[in-house]
């Protein structure tokens, strides 16, 4: 499991630093950030570095917004999932992998080169 996390985050010190920064946020931001992390990790595919980059950006936004005295939901809006989805736009997801796999399997069984783009 340790090798997995090392691969996902590249550097454990960086991850620990991000977690410490998140722990220093006001309570509402900590709650939202923690829930967002769980939500985002469900959708990542590959090594997760794309989600890590998204989380870094969110953490920076949260730190800045908290320093300005804003509440977490003032930043994300009430639909936190939509906020996450917007930030995940363009990152590879399991759904993308499943779609590609389905198209590849069908093309293979039908003897085609692959889906026409």
C-alpha cells in the first residue's frame, strides 16, 4: 500500500504538507475539503496525479478565501459536487477508461480496427 501512495502522490512529504495545510483551515473548509477529496478520488484513473493537482489548486483557493473571511460554501456554492465536477473536467476518469474498453472490446470482436473518431 505504501508503494501505491508513493506512486500516487510522488512525494510523501508533499502530501503530508498538503494535509497539514488543510488541517490548518477553518472548520467549514476542513469539512468541505475532506469530503471533496473522497469524492474526487472515486473518479480518478491512472496514478491520480491529475486529482492531486486539482486538490492543490482547491487548497490554495481555500486558503486564500479563508484569509479573506469567506465561508467554504461561499466559494464552492451549495452544490459542492458540481464544484468538484467542474474542477475535474479534463482529467481522466474511470468512466473514460470503461468507455474506451467497451469500444475496444466491441471493435475487436467485430474485427474492426477500432471506433471511428
